[in-house]
């Protein structure tokens, strides 16, 4: 059975992936109905056998729903990522225009006012996004700060800090006594969860700040 999604649900499906590798593993193709992408319906088949028939065409069941081949998942994700780098607080309509432009011209849409040399928004735009808990990419990201650890566990915590930050133990020890200590910025969900679990095992307390992919979403959380 084909599960149809609207554009927002499709963006959320991509945002639910951990990284680009997960996009490749989860989706074989992006099919969509014709017309305004804000009104379109999308299908994200999980494998090539579902995405195309033996002749390499969109399956008859999908065609009956008005679906046709849209973009490869990696390209779809790249369009979202480029749009976000140029305009971090892009709206759903902004993403729809960027996708439509790429589908028509096979090129990324240029957003007026960005730093053309860098191809991305300026510092003020990124600061506004951060204030809104919006991260830099199209996947959830996390900042981790060590804020407390039991005195009896300081050495054990310092060992983990030394390994994580790739610094000598002798440098990690005073840092662990002079909290707070940043342990990682813009970490993907899997990496952030692994670090949080590792430090929780020795009763160290981390402050977690989650950054959402799109401004209309809730800020992500770790377990």
C-alpha cells in the first residue's frame, strides 16, 4: 500500500533521519504528484523494487494516484540543505519553491541577500536561527554541556572528557572541576545519545540543548 504524505510530512520524514547515510538507507526515491508542491502528495518508497517496475517506470499503482518520479532522496536532501544554509529560518513555502526550482532547472535556487562568496546566510541570520533553537542542518542536532559530577567520580569523568575532547588527562581534570564544560556542539542524535548515556553511567549530569531542523517543529530531545 502506498502511503501518501504532504510536503511538511515529507520534510519531517527526512528530518527524522540521523544523517545522510540514514537518508540513503531509508528512501529509494521521492515520487510526487504534479503541480504546486505545497498541495502535492509525496511517496517515499523504501527500496528500488517498490520505487520502479521491471521497465524502470513508476509502478502502475503509483501512477494511478498521479505520482511521477521527482528527485533522488540525496538530491532532495541537498536542495533542503542548500536552501537552509542560505536562509536558516526558511518557511515551508520557501522549501517548496527551492524544490520546484531544482526540479525545473536542475540547479539550486539562489536566495537574495546571502553571502555569495560563501553561499550561505550571514552571522545575524544564523544567530536568529540559534535563538529560535533551529540548527544548521536538516537533521536534529545537539549541544552537550557537563554541568555536574560527584566528587568521587571526578577522575572517571575526567578520563571520559580526555578521551572525548582528545586532550591530556592532566588538562581534563581541572576542566572537570571548573564546570560547566562544553562536550560537543551540533552533534547528531546517535552521537549525542551515546555520550549522554556514557556520562550518565557514572552519575555525571549533562545539559542537553536540542536544535530542530525546521522552525515550525518542536525542539528535539534525547532519551
